[in-house]
């Protein structure tokens, strides 16, 4: 994916959860690389501010969709919104997500359902809708933002870790299905990153590792998109955690993770 779309127009990308954090960093990095953008989140004011910044700095065309992506039918609405703007999509960045921390039995059921919709249903349905067009044109990319937490069981973040594990497995399978069609599938697995994520999840990590910056996550992800690994981790900590997750027994990993996440003394 260069800086020119298929027919000489600028390439076109969607970023979900673009209002802040890692999603906003994807939007900034892609605009700087010459992409036009469709940015999605529920926060119109933040999206407006980001869009005007990107338009003035990079002369990008920036379209906005203020949308709750956890609602049923969101993927279809996003697909229709994208097709109204452009015939083809070059890059789909599925980044919107949130954490839910604590005893699973104390979590409100609507919030649990919201996460299942946002992390799984929305992402799977979006890929199902956008991927055929990419396969037909023998070009395109899909980045799904999962997490290092998807590589092992994480007590007190149980549903979060499991939905991210789903995204990792799904992306790894899909990448192989579409490889021959010139479509790149990547699953980006950041570790702790300095965003609003932890405040939203009501989670204060006790991990001794320093948090990444969103721009660092995005740099690693976009650098790997053309020819890097399909599962991207960040810095030196990411590959180390990935190696530990693959080598150690899962019961041991769950116990070790609980030492960092246990909410009770
Ligand atoms: N920060 C970390 O430590 C970390 C580590 C590993 C993976 N991740 C993953 O990185 C991704 C981005 O998170 P972040 O760290 O950048 O957190 P963040 O700063 O809290 O940003 C989350 C983004 O997701 C959007 N979002 C959440 N629920 C939504 C909904 N129902 N509909 C539409 N948009 C929604 C938010 O937009 P609005 O609130 O404006 O709607 C916001 O733009 C998530 O998938 C997260 O799981 C984060």
C-alpha cells in the first residue's frame, strides 16, 4: 500500500476508535502517509478537532462517523458509510475497544455484552463486509488491535483477554486464507500503553514494565504491515511476553497474571 490508491486517488483508510489514544495515533500516522480517512467513535467533539488538525497539517480528506460500534448492525452501517464516500477501501484499522477489570461476577451484564459486541461481532462482521472488495482488487490491509493480554489467561480481565485471544486466532487464520490475494492481515498486540484505557477499565496495572506511547505502537504496526510478522508486538517487552506465553504452562501464566491484576490485597 503506497501513497496512491488504485486509480491514482489517495489511498483510503478507516480507523475505529479514532477519537483518542492508539486510534488517534493511527489517524495521525496514516494522514502523514497520504491517506484519506474515515474516522469513527462516539465522541463528535474530539473527532471534529482531530479532523481539522489532520486537514490543516496534511491536506487529507477526513470523513467522520459518530457511531456506537457496540450496537447491533454497526458494522453494516459503517460499511454503507464508507461506500458512500469511496468505492474502495485500502486499509481497515479495527482499533475501538475497552477494558473491564474486576471480579467477573461483579461486572454489569450490559457492559459484558457491550464488549462482546464491540470486540467480536463488530470486528468479524466488518471484516466479512470489507474483505471481499480487497480480495477482488488483490490489494488491501486489515489491522486488528488486540493485546498482549490475548496471548494468555488474565484473571480479573477475563473477558477482555478472551475477546482479544479470539481476535488473535481469527486474524492468524484469515491471514493465511487471503495471503495469495495480496491482502495483508495484521493483529497488533500492544502491552500497556499510555492512553485513557486504564481509567476506562478502572484498572491500575501493577506491571513493572513502562507503558508504551500510542505513536510507538502505531509506528511498529505500520512498519510491519507490508512484510513484517502478522502478529506485531511492541518494543523488547512484547516479543519477550510473546515467548513466555508460548512456552509456559497456561495455569502458571494465569497465576502469574493474577499477581499483577488481583484487585484485592
Ligand atoms: N492502552 C493499553 O494499555 C492497551 C493495551 C493493549 C491493547 N489496547 C487496545 O487498544 C485499543 C485502543 O485503546 P486505547 O488504549 O487507545 O484506549 P482509549 O484511549 O480509551 O481509546 C479507546 C477508543 O475506542 C473507542 N470506543 C470505545 N467504545 C466504543 C464504542 N462503543 N463505539 C465506538 N468507539 C468506541 C473510543 O471512542 P469514544 O469513547 O470516543 O467512542 C476511543 O476512541 C483497544 O482495542 C484496546 O483494547 C490498549
